[in-house]
């Protein structure tokens, strides 16, 4: 029988491999649904469904679309894939095409994709763990062993079709897992051509989905999420995942990571492994942070400087200078409650907690690398990145220029020249910088809002008794009202800019045309994180390091844009405002994300089911049940990682001002794990399994945030909190020669930290003509360290100021060096790969060499060798 040759693209060298197929027309047989809603097979009950394609009936559509679908099916069948079409039971326009990968095709593409498969059971006895003595403590938190058993361990090697006998094949139907089969099917679908016109080659399922030729393409769930499958031989892994992982009743259980990896692939598995590990590590940080908060709450009434602020004989007699050109004088004790609340966060416990978190983040990253190394070995991804990753179909489709490969020296096609690549990258960088400048412009606008609104609040809140707001009247100060409203506006602006920039970043990355999917994800990750970093953290950095730092003094204030007087901090500092900003952004972001992740998919699925309710009484096949679910985002887990890394930044960068941040993050993550599990298991179609060795570009980003967090927290304690000025006063300025007390004390700190201003000096500045000059006092106080009026150097910084500056710089240098040195020691002492994993990796490499490579020696028979020598 004559044969037709068809080309299949190899992964590494982009050569082509011939597959023999019989002559004759290629057509897709069409059968009716057999009435079995749990069936995962073709109508013959033998061939398993590896993928589903959905299109609208070509008789109802245009001629061009009809022939595109026919060419597509012919192309797939020529590549060895078997197809079977079944019309929808709910919508007569829809047709579902079932895709099956025969054994030979599976073997071919398993070798192309370097899939690692078992060669021999693991004969290394596991080392006894110290945790075995307390296993009874963790046993109630483990998934049910009766439902999810422990998988057998094997040594594995990259599959080679010619050495099939060396692999541990018990059953051909189960040798390749369903995740592997779906991954290979998608690999073929994403590269199979459907049109070639001259040098223009059109191929890939993604292009057809975008063009509307196909309505959907997805692998099948193996059962309903809440009902076990009645299909013979089906393990109902989706049902097990829902019962033991996604169901609310299992919130206290540990995640079944091996089953998650088996069902969804390594990329999903490594995400949930990282999220679970991060959440467990947060428990320790949350306990310490909660302890610091309780300590601050218990000691707020005993703080000496807070008592002085609230004391009618001290704070009640200190008249503060107006904080704007139209503001009025006010007494210091009007901020009594704010000062007490500040004591909760601005105390010595916060300093200890900031140092602890710097060590915690190092332990988190180091222990994660060890845990990740264990998963890499268990899940056979150790050498994944060492193999050449195939180019993206979008990249291949636009390869029209030739160049010499710098590695092989062979000519290859690329989609752009060197100048074209430079132009694409430059455009991307310029666009990112433009959007970052747009964020900074929004921050300036919010700052102007704060200045303008502060004037309004100062005029109205101090003129009204706010009797209608009696429960919160004592807390509503101009500073607090301005801070809360500005924080809410800042959060709204952040979310709006975030939604707009996401579309821009994806468009830029698509235009840059990265070669591989890893390159694409890394490029998009960098763009999105840079933008999100500035978007989410810029307002916090402004409050922490810029607000109240350049305000001048009452007689000569500093003006923004020559018009708006720079806002000042509360007499207790800006730390309480930073805490408010963090609480609003973290809380608002968590609520908004949960609404998006839970309500949106559920509402969309509800609407879809409502629109198709006419056929709801009919028995629906497995593939049609999955079609009614939501399709996963093209970016997969990108937004999940981004959400967690932004949260990680809040937990580490500003933890010195908000020790409850780890507690909020822990609560959010406990919900996040189950929400994500519920979403993937019940509301989304099954995700195409992907291979992944680690968390990718997010790892260096986390390391960068951890390094920045040390400097950030040291500077917050030094420049935002009042801890250093209080320490300088306690040890130096409360006793001789600067103070009058016999022993070191905090008494008199408030009076020492407030400078004196002569009210008559307001006349020197024409902008201050609106400020009323009272008749019952001649001076007012302001937050700074300056010489009093009448001094030869009046209104210049005094010795106290320079002592404080020197102490702040010394504190930053000492703390940074101690913490960085500790981080370096911990990183050096803790190995990245556990010893037992190294042993197993060496054993596996040895077995691979013996079984797969030395077996070639058996092919050389002594007689053949003698004949060759004689010849």
C-alpha cells in the first residue's frame, strides 16, 4: 500500500520527522452521544479522550470557516491523531471534536518533549526524620490516606522510544498519565499547520481560537467535582481534590500536592506548594507580630510622652502653630487619642519585630529553595530548564528573516533583524517608563489633594464639635481625616491604573515577540512587577520618607508648586498615617481580589447555565459539562503570583510600621489557598498541564524585595518613627549638661521635641497675613529641633537636631550591617539542596547511565566485531 509522508516538527533542531499514513481522504467520523455522562472515551469505549475541540457547525457558518476547519482536521489526522465528532445535546450549532493520541504518537512526542518516565522502583531507603516522633500531631491535618494513598517512588529518565524495554511499563493505558497525554496533545495542536501560502505559514490552535474558528479547546475533567464517576477504571481525581482540598470542610488539612501535580501538572503544583509553604512560614511571623501588637496595646497607657500629650497641664497648655496659611491655632492635647494609638505601633517591640522579619525573610527564602529542590526531584523537573525549550507558535509564525545560530552555526529563521529587535525592546522600555511617570503624576495629584483638603478639614473640624459623631469624635482630627480619605482615593487610583496597564503590558510583550514561553512570562513578569511596585508602594514610600520632611518652619514654610504649603506630620510623627495607608490598601486589595476570584467566575457560569436552561433536563456528556465552565486565563498563574508577591512586599517592606501585616496576610492566604482550589476545581475547565522547575522570575524578585526590606524598615524606624529622637533624649538630653534631670528619663520629652516660634514673626511672610494674631499668648510651638526666637541663630537647627541625625545614620548603618551579615551567614549555612536529595539524584544518574547507555554494548556481538576487523 502506498504511503503519504507528513512532517512533524522536532523540538530541538527544528528538523522534521516522517510519519507513514495510508492514502485516502482524511475525514472525522461523527457519532451521536451514547447517553453516558461520565464517559471519557470515544464511542467504542476503548480510545481515551485526550483533548476536546469545540466549533460551531460549518453548515451554519461561512464557506471560508468551513474549509479552515476541514483543513485543520485533515492536518491533525495526518499527524497520527485520531478524531471523533459528536454534536451538542444542548445547542445544535455546536460540535465537539474528541482527540485521541495513539500509543506510537505518544511515544514519539514523549521523546520530543523529554518527558521523564519510570525505569526502576526507588530502592533507596529514606532517612529517618526527626519529625517522625511528632507525626501524631500532624496526622489529623493530613489528607485522608484511605482516599489519597501515597504514590510509589521510581527512578526516572528521559523517555526514548528505541529503548522502551528499559522503562517500567506495566500497562500502556496508564504508563502516560492523563496530564502527560493532554500536554502532548496540546503541543501538537499548537503547532499543526492549517494553511501554507508561499512563505506564509499559519498554524496553532491559539490562532484559530482568537479568530473564532474554534470556540474552545481544553482537556477533560475526569468527573464531576461533587459526584464520584461511575466510569469503570476512573479514579475521580477531581472529586478527590474537591473533597480533600477545595471543600470548605477541609480548610484545616494540608494540601495533597502530589495529586495536584498529577492532575494539573507541575506548574500548578509548584504554585500551590509555594503558596502553602509561604502561608506556613507566615504563621511564625504572625505570632510574633501579634505579640508585638499586644505589647504595644498594653503599654499605650503607660507611655510617658503620650501622658504628657494628654495631660491638661502639659499638652493642654501647649499651643501649636497653624499647619496651613488659613488654619487656626490648636492645643497639643487635641491629638491625645492619636498619640495613644501611635504607641501601639511605635515602640521598642516594633524594632525587635523589624529585625526578626529581616531574619524571617531569609529563612523563608532559604528553606523554600530546599523544599523546592525536593519537589524538583520528586516531580522529575531537575533537568527541565537544561533542555532546549521549544519556541512559541506566535514566534515561529513570524519567522521571515535568516541568521546564523550563534551556537550551532546553522542558518535559522527569526522574526526580526537586530535593529527590529532593538526597536521593539526600546518601545517596551519607553512605554513602561511612561506609565511609571503617570503613576508618579497621580501621586503628586493625591499629594495636592491632601494639602487642599487638610486646609478644609482644619477649618471645619476645629470649628465644629461633631456631636453627631460622638463615638469617633475624639479620633477625627484633620490629619486623620485627610489621611483616610487620601488613602481611599489612592486605592481607587491604584486599581484603575492597574486594570489599564495590564492590557498595555500584554500588548507590549506580544509586540516584543519573545522566543519561548519562559521568555514571554519573564518579560511580562518584569514589566508588571515594576509597574505594580510603583503603583502600590509609591504612596507608602511618600508617607514614610517624604511627608513632613521638608516643611521649613512657621515663619518660612516650604510650598509645593509655589502654591500649596507642604503638609506636616502629626506631633507624634507620620507612622500612624503609614499604618492607616497600609491597612486600607492591604484590606481593600484582599477584598477586591476575592470578589474577582470568587464572584466573577461563579456569576459567569450561572449566567451561562441560565442561557442554556432549555436543555437542562437532558443528560449532558462530560465534555459538554466542562464547556459550560470558564476558560482559564491565557496568562495562567501570573496574576495569582503577582497578588502574592505584592502582598509579600507589604509584609516585608513596611512591617516596622504595621506589625499586624503578617496576621492579615496569613488570614488572607488561608482563604486564598481554598478559594484558588475551589476556583480551579469547580469553576474552570481543566488547565492544560505544563512543566515547571521552579517559580520562575518571581524567585529573584522575592530576593530583591527581601534585600530592599532591610533598608526600608531601618529607614522607617530611623526617619518615620519617633524612636531615635526619644532614645537620644533619654540617654543624652534628659540629663546634664543638656537636661535638668538627675537620672535618665522620658519626662519633658514633648517639651524638648517642640520648638518655639514668635507669633509676631508671621508678619515677615506676606503669605501669612491670613493668620490671626491672638492677644492672650505670644508664642506657639511646632515640631522641629530649632533655636528659639531671640537666640543669635534663631530658627536654625540646634544641637539636638544634629545629634538625632547622627544617631539615625548610625542606627541605619549598624542595623543594616548586622542584618545583612546574619542573612549571609544563614544563606551560607543552609544548603539549597538537602543531602538525601543529592544522594537520590546521584543514584538516578547512575542507573540511567547503566540501563539506558551501557545497554548499547549488548548490540555488539563478538562475531560481528571479528568480521569487521578482518574486512
